[in-house]
C-alpha cells in the first residue's frame, strides 16, 4: 500500500476514533461508512479493519474513563455476558448476508439509535423497594465537574438491558461497529444511566465484544494487515483524545453531536443500500 494511503487511513482513524471514543462507541460506527462510501473499500474488509480498531480504541481510552470514575465496572461485566453471546451468534450468520442487506441493516441501526437519543429520558429516581435486589448491587456514583460533586444513580430494568445487549453484540459481529451505537441508547433509555456513565461503560465493553468475533473474520481473510494496522494505530491516538473530550464536553452537547452524526451516516448508508454510492469511492 502507498505511504499516502497509509497516512490517509491513519488520519481517518484518528478523527473517527476521537469522535467515537467521546461517544463511547469506538470508531466502528464511523469508520465502516467512511472506508466503504468515501474510499470504495469492500464492506467485509472495512468491517474487519473496524473490528481491530474497536479493540484498539477500547484499550486506548478505557484507562482514562476508569481514572475519572465514569465506568461502572460491575455493570459492564454483567452486560458483557449478553453481548458476547450475541457476538458469537452474529459470527455464525455474517458470511451469509448479502452486501446490500448489510448496508440496509446499518442504516436501520443508525436511524433507530438517533431516534432513541431524541427521546426525552426520564430521570432515574427510583423507589429502592421497586428495584430488583441484585440490580441494587450495580448502583454507583460518578463525578460531575460542572456541579463539583459526585452524583449517585441507580440501575433500572436490567433484564430489558440484557436483551438489548444481546442484540447489540449480534450487530457488532455483523457490522464491525463495536455495538456502542446500541449499547449507549440501551443504557440511556432502558437502564436509565447518566449519559457520561453510559459512554464510559460502553467503551469498556466494546473491546471484549469485538474480540469475540475478530478471530472468525481473520480466518476468513477479512482482516488485511496493511489496512487494519494503520487503522488500529490511529484508533489508539484518537481514543485517547476522545476520552479527554468526554470529560470536558457537556452531556447535552454530546447528545446533539451524536444525533447529527448518526443521521448523516444513515443517509449515506441508505443510499449505498439502494446502489447509489456518494463519495470518493463512488
């Protein structure tokens, strides 16, 4: 591969990972559309590179989120059981789905996620007696820099959250998106967690979910080292930048950025599903 191509892949990965890291999604949700639509890359190769970048992105920013006390580790371990099972299921069917269908699924995922984030979330103030006994053990606190103090929050509707996590893991294996695009809305709307906690906890989980399907993609030849290498390296740099961005950017602004980016990508992927390719690779 040409040096200029490697440099381009690296820069694309830095930018997408910084945005994805700030939103707890890694770069997968952004880098697959960029590589396929703007650079004309085969979607399976793009997904393979994306899975590697998801693992690198998660490793690159997880430490920062843990240091800032934004990640709910106990909750992440419980939810990861469902997402890993979903990823294993996705690997089994990923090779049988036609490319236009993959684009269409990607479009639906983006639109549903944007719609979920547009909904007004009910503040999670619960009667402890109405909360499942085992879910209470997952309650925690996180620091709010704007208020200058720690805020407590409760974990609600855990069974529903586990079901959504299974679906997120399945789509992660199919699309190489790290599943953060569904994990964040699931934790935000079903579990009713604070936005920053959702983003940080999602980022902690996505690397494990991606690793569950990476081996299968490598055996199929979908992970090309000359592409996945610079993408992974750029993901580490971008993830570190994104972690710092999440700490200092207001949650409401983060939500608006999330929705705008999702809608823009949904339009691009929807056109690709119909055979209309817009961009450099068209």
